[in-house]
């Protein structure tokens, strides 16, 4: 692929968006390649425990959608482009494995929307996050109005979206928009610790918990609790729960096999 570098190593999938000269901006070609990469991930899902997404270089995760392409779009073509972008990000959000966004620099517009589709977001100290589309005469349209509101609440979301407000990494940490902030030099070590922790958890339970959390945004609490108890009951049919509970009682580390 031209703009997506995808690798699997030791059950960790890694996506790097390699359009560095354009600050990794999302154009139609990048989105198509990202969609094809998700196809490949779904085919190889049994080989992947965790997925990471980052932008090439130190300046940007993804600086946004490609304005040079969007300025030429008619309303019909714009709808096609934006709907496809939503679909691709929905597919990332709905993957059964944990997805970590490594926000290394600018995450604006479509870049923040991409990060919001991930489960865990860590940021470098130079990160700048925002949805400034109104300053271009547009609104966030890769799911940003929906996911940012769910992530930080309507008051903060309105402030960021209506004012086109950009925030730094530390403010994003205060808001819970990212879970960790570190220097670029510390990034691999910090990421390694998160991955190491995730790999110690029971894979089936991780999948079930992620799906239940996702459902919390899309159903009432009674239905959500019913789904939660259904998943929890299912966990009692697995070898992993016996291993996890016995390891706790025996004061040893659990060795989960995903069964």
C-alpha cells in the first residue's frame, strides 16, 4: 500500500499512516487503504491481540481530512466521501480487539475523529487536539460530533466544536480525552507497558467488555445491564475464568489461553 504500513509482530498489529509530507491527512486513497487494512485485520483476527494506530513522523498523528481534495467536492460527492469515512472509523471502533491510538502530534478534524474511534489514546507532549471544522464552514463529519460528546460531555464538546477550540495534551488528559501523556522519547516504553498489561488479560473477557462498553452508548441502561450479565454469564463457560480465579486464589499469575 502507498500510505498504510501494516505489520503483525508477536500478536500485535501496527498501522502507520505514512503520508508524512501532508501531515498524514486523510484523503480518499488513505481511507480506502485503511478500509482494506481492516479487511486484512478481520481475516487475521485470531493472530492479533492488540492493534496500534499512529502517524508517521513526530509532527502529526493525522492533521485532518485533506482540504485540497474536499474543496472540489459537490454535495453529493461530499456525502459519499464523508459517509465512507464514517464507515471506516465505525469498523475500527467495532473491532473485537483493543485499539490504541498513539497521538504523536496534531490530531485535528478527521485525525481526532480517528483517535476517538480507538479504545485507548495516549499522546505525546506536543500533541494538539481539536475539531476546528466550523472555521472552514463545515462541521465534524467522521463521527466527531457524536464520539467527542460521548467522550467528554456536551458542554466541553460544544466549546471545542463551536469555537473551533484546540487543546494541548495535558488539557486532553484532564478531560479524559487521552489516558496518558509522555515525551516522544518515552513513547515506546509507555506504549510497551500498556500492551504488556493488556496481554496479561483474558482475551475473551476483553472482547466482551469492549462490546458491552460500546453498547452503553447505543442502548438504555436496562438493556445494557442485560447485555452485561449475558456476557458475564458467558465468561463462566470459558477456561479463562477458571484459570483467572484459581490463579487469584493460589496467589500466582494467570496464564490465559483465550478459551
